[in-house]
C-alpha cells in the first residue's frame, strides 16, 4: 500500500528561494532530486543515524553524507574535538601538531603508503595524484574506466566514446577537447581492452586509475583476479596504478580496498572520511614517489586550507575510533544481516532486484543479473523502479541517496531498532514498486 506523502512545504519554499541564488537551486547537482520524485529535502540537523528536514520530518539516514559519516552524525568525540579546536583558531595556513598526529595515525596503521599529503577534497586529491603520476613518469596519458567517477577535474570529467579503446569525450561543457584527448576510457572488467591500450599507446600512459571498488555508478565489484591483472600489466609497462579510495578508503577497512584486494597501488587517494566528514582529502604513496612533490620535487601542489586544524582534529577523533579492534568486522556483520533479510524477502516474492554489498556499502539493482561489473550492464530503464522505491522510503522515514546509481551506507550509529524499521519500510516500498 502506498504511503501518504510527507510534507515538503518548507523544503519546497527554500528550494524556490535557492533557485534565485544557485544554479538549479543547489551547490552540487545530484541534490536537485532530478532523478527522483519531489523537491529536495533541506536538512536542518543530524544525530547518530537520523536526519531532520525543514518540515520536521525525521529519517533514518543511509546516505551518510555520501559515505564519510561511518560513525553517524554528531559523534560526541568528533564534536568535542572540533569544539576544542574552534577556541584555538579556524585556519592558520601554517603547520600544526594536529597534521603530524593525523598523519602518524594513518601511516602507522596503513602499510600501503609511506608518505601522505593533505588537501581539501577528494577531487583535489585525485587531481593532485594525476599530476604526480604524470610528473613522475614523464608521460601524459591517463586510462580510466567507464562508470568510475573521480571528481570534477578536467582530465577525468570524461565519458567513453565508441569502440574497444577510445579517447575520452568531454562530458561537461567547459572541458577542452585537448584535455579529454589525454584520457583514454575503456570498459571495466575487459582485459583485452586494457591490453590493446598498451599496444596502441606504448610508453605514453602515465597511470591507470580505478575506484578501489567502483561505487559511484552502482556498486561494480571487480574480481580479485582482474584487479591483480591491472597491477601486473601496469607494472610491466612502467605505468602507475592509482586507487581512488575516496569512497572505499577507511570504509572497507582501515587499509581500504588495497587490503581488500591484497594489492599495492602506486598512489592512493582518500576523501572526507579521514576528517570525520569535514572538507578534507589526501593522497599518499611510497616515500620515493612522494619525493617528487614540491617542495622536495618538481610537481607543484599547494593549498591554504590543506591540513586545516579543525578538519585534522575531527579526523584524529574519528580515526581513533575506526582503528579500534573489531570495528570493521562488527560493521560488516551488521550490514550482511540487514541485506540478507531483504534478500530473503525478495527471493520469496520473486522480485527482479539484486542487492550487491561489500563491507558496509550496499546497492539495490533492479535486475535479474547475478553480477554487474561494468556500467554497460546497468539498464537505465530500471531507474524508474528506483524512483518509486525512493519516494515510498522517504514517506516511511528512510533516506536513501536521490539516484538509483548511488550506493547506500551502514554506519556504526545505526541501531538494531533503526535497521529493523528500515527493513520493514524497504519491504513495503518494494511491494509498492513491483505490485502497485
């Protein structure tokens, strides 16, 4: 049975006003709710696993600020660390002890990187990693995969063209074709395409970049054998392998997808999770590769807010919790129990939906396929079902990301009561989606 629509009156008013100030009324495109029903929700506050909007509606949050809030909203240790730093200053543009402490916490618990550089976002981390790879190898071309998103820098804001191996085509106005021509786009999980790349562009490829587990265009979990093939072929051709772990870093485990796949990337990028959700990112590599970064080397990268003390304080508080023994094992077990209960219901009802999961990340795909490992395998028409499900979930107090291509996240703040309520709501929403 369809749920009664929640009130969005105040959110709708705020959205109309926002349209006067911002393009599309938002400061990041997916927030505009273009892929789902209704107007965007304007959020007023969050606590633990819950959100409240401007109309007073309460939701159990499975978006978690697009992943970084692995400890939920308003975590006491993070809040207290931030409040303590606020009394000392917001920004200095100079080194602080906090940078050392967060770096030591990360590096002493992550064997895959030896040195790190803090920046202000995941996009900036990836942009810097690409520049480092080009500077280190003295090559220009980058290989990326269709369905992997690496932020909105010009070199990576490209889509696939036609054919087995293609130069990227700009997927945004304002990206010069010459920039996109330095990016080669191929399908995920296609060994032949990658082998052909290294034939066609011998000694020209600086780096191959892949999300640790592709999770920006569905959850496209790659086989371990394929990821190890990437490592072998890049090493054989003197090309760097970059793991974009903005989503998977410190989410799958403290050592992220590198540990999950037992692989040593050349450069790894991280996002806001290392700052407890604050605006921060980082990239890291071996000491030898990182020695190419200014002021030690010729690859320039800088930022006034890099290592911002408030973000560093939040990050230390957050990662101290994540580093505790058993944290990730417990979170993954919780996620599996949550997903399995829904899977059992789906099987019983014979609904055409699959739930893919890795660590504490999950994704609903309206498909009969047992595996989806490339963007081309996702049926765009299936997103109409997600729109119905999303509306029904909002009306039942459950907040998922406003696009069927987005993944969901379980946080340590989700209680058994939260998850039981969500399971019931998801079952009801699926019934409406498939049966009306």
